[in-house]
C-alpha cells in the first residue's frame, strides 16, 4: 500500500515516454474511490465524464455538466490530495475557444485539478493550442470519442481500415503539435495504437488499445466490479465489489427482519441507576 505518496508532475508524466515507465491512470468519480486509488499507488486520477453514467445513472456521458464535473473533481481531490488529477471536459464545454478557456479555468481554479482533457484531434487542434497557450496543461482523447458517439452510430472500434488508422495518426500528431502533454486512445486496434504511439514524442495511454501504449486507463468502477450495467470488452475485472456489497446488504436485511440486529454489541448503554430514575420519571409523567 502506497504511503507518503508524492504527486506526479507534468514533467514526470511527459518523461515516462523516455524512461519507459508505464503510467497507471484510473477514472474515479468520488472521494472514496479516489482514496482507494491513492492508497493503491495509481499515478493519475481521472475525473471522467463517465461519472454521468456510473454515479448518476445516465445512459451516456452527454448529460455531464461543468457544475457536475467541478463538484466531483473537488471530491476526488479531497480523496487523493497527493495524486495528479486530470479533469475531463464534458460535452460541448469546449466547442469554442472562449468557452474552452472559461471551462478549463474552472477545472484548474475551482476544481483544483492539475490538468484538463477535452476530446478530439485535428478538428480541435486550435482549441487545444489555445488552452496550452493560456498556460493550462492539456491532454486529449482520440479513437472512439464518446462526445461524438452519435456520429459513429454507437460504441464502435475505430481505425480498422488503413485510411481510418491514418486519420487517427494525423489526429495524434495534431494533438502533439498543439502542445498537449499526453493523449488517450480509446477502442483502437492494438497494433495501430502501438505504431502511432511510436511516432510520437508525447506519452500515450490506452483504454481498449492494447499494450503498446505508454500507460493504461480503466474506470475504477469497471475494474472493481462496482458498475455492472455492462462490461466493455477491454475491462478486466480485478474485484467483484457489487457481489460483496449486495451480499452484505442482504445479510443486513435478513438480520433486521429477524430482529437479530442490532444486538447489545451494536447498541449504547446507560448507567443502571440513571435508567431506573428515568423509568420513575416516566411513571410520574403518566400520572399527571
């Protein structure tokens, strides 16, 4: 278990490309999961807009708002004070340079994040560059970009043709040229992500993009078996917390129904003489 952890710096994250250290990212929506991540020694806690789904029950990430993201980012920061926190910019929060600057500033100033991550490559390069030029550490996300899911016609793997893979490479180079310190590939064939990663000077992390990236990201609620509405192919389950939780809750239900909880071990007591005095007072009150 990691103790006295020192927060990773932007420089260390960038340098991972040269040192070969595999960076471990996990998406966390709240204080408790952020605390677990820091205790486990995760390098970067990502406040992903996936929290619209795992914490709020929406069918997609689209309903995530800036206010929602700021609130969750603050909870994550309190849970992981010594971990680098990357705030994901929600849907349409960066569709113009001005809006991107205002909202990215909120992540840095109000939400206490260390960096921000919009989505997109070549078409968003001017936005990414504006954020970097304003002194805001910025990353980006390509491949399957949930914000443009409607355009893809659902959650579909990207880059399966040579032409589509070239588009991802062009996007990756545009992100690097804009000054971003890192990029994320989602749902891209492993061989394609590896080749593109090798063309870049900035580190890459992957989710459903194979082992050839410079690091990995998974949602903590997915890998721990907390969120079980569905399981993406790329998620490996390292624990089954929902099973453990439901089992515990069922035992609680059973014990309350049967009257065996709470027992004396889980109840407070009172001095016997005080109890007797109280009963006497109750009797007196009844007589009035």
